[in-house]
C-alpha cells in the first residue's frame, strides 16, 4: 500500500488541489484494492476450476463442481452430544 501511494503521489496531489479530501482519497484506494482483490480471487477460482476440469477430462475422470450453499439436510456438529441410542438410562 505504501508503494502504491508513493507511485501515485502526483495523482494524489492533483486530486487534493481539485478539492478532494483525505477521506475521499482513502476511500478510492480502498475501493480499488477491494476490486482488484476480488477480480484476482475470482480469476484464480475460474482458472483453477478450468485446469482441474481439463485434467480430469484428459485423464478420463468424472469432473464434479460442487454448488455453493446447497445442502439437502443440516449436518450435525461435532461435539453436540451423544446419539439417543447411546444414552444410558437408569432402570426403574
């Protein structure tokens, strides 16, 4: 981030001379970094999925891409307690 600010010192100076506040410049840097991070991450996911599917097809394996957020039933969390069949009940 520091290097990015140093490289763009002239642009920051121009924006300040035109009336931009420090907060506006900070918001611009934040928005640009979030956009570039999101695009880079999305591109990486697409590239990784494509290479994996290509290799799977080349090797004769089935290629399966899971859909995010799709579950048929809720899963039990580990450590949520014993199952009912394992509960020892005192005899009466």
